[in-house]
């Protein structure tokens, strides 16, 4: 009988331990927005010069429920020949992620680095597909180390905060 009680207390403790375990899960990955503009078509297709490509990347995240977050990376590609825009492609790749029982500092890191790392290959494919369907050679985005970008951004924020504190004392 005493052994049965010991087993019962172990099984009661396990659900409590499981409830406290960190949880990270992908609920949904989707294209939130996509646009393609070819303002100089059809004449631009007759150009033989190689265009200049400019790439911009932004990421954002928001809490959309209890332990549920939306992360979005937006990739904007602008292709120009001299002052004429060849094409402009923008893709907002999004994901809904479940993050539970994780310290706030870690949530920020997950949303700033881990989620964008998961979303980027999908954004890369969407950009390449849109550009190819527009009749241009594919634009293949190089892999991006979002962990390094996140750490760099945090260091810049800390440096700015440090400079702001030093400036306020004078």
C-alpha cells in the first residue's frame, strides 16, 4: 500500500513538471503580403544592361495571444537600371509560433533570431518565384545569420543606452 502512494505522488508531480517545460512550436507559416511592380514594362524587357539590385530586410514580432506570437520578415528587392526601376518585389513572410514557459529575455531572442531563421527560406523562395514569374532571372538571396544580426542589434541598443546615460549626467 505504501508503495502505491509513492507511485501516485510521482504521477501527480509529472504533469506539474511537464506544464513547466519550455515549449516552442510552429503553428502556421504563411505569406502575409506579396507584391510585384514592373513600372517600366514592357520597354524594360528590351534593356540589355545588368541592373543594380538593392535588398532590404526587416523583421517584427507581436504577441497575439497567451503564449502565441506572430513573427514577420519583410524582404524588399528593388532592381534598377540607372534611374529606371526594373522591378520592385516585396514579400512579408509570417509565422505563428507557440512559445510557453520561456523567460522573457529568451522570448525576445527566439522572436528576433530563431523565428526569422525559420521564415527566411520561405521568403527566399517566394521572392525568387515572383521575380521568375515576372520574366526576369531569379533573385537568389544569400543565407542570413539572424542570430548574429540580433546580437549586433542588441549591442547597438546597449551602446546607445550607455551613451544616452552618459550624456544625461553632464
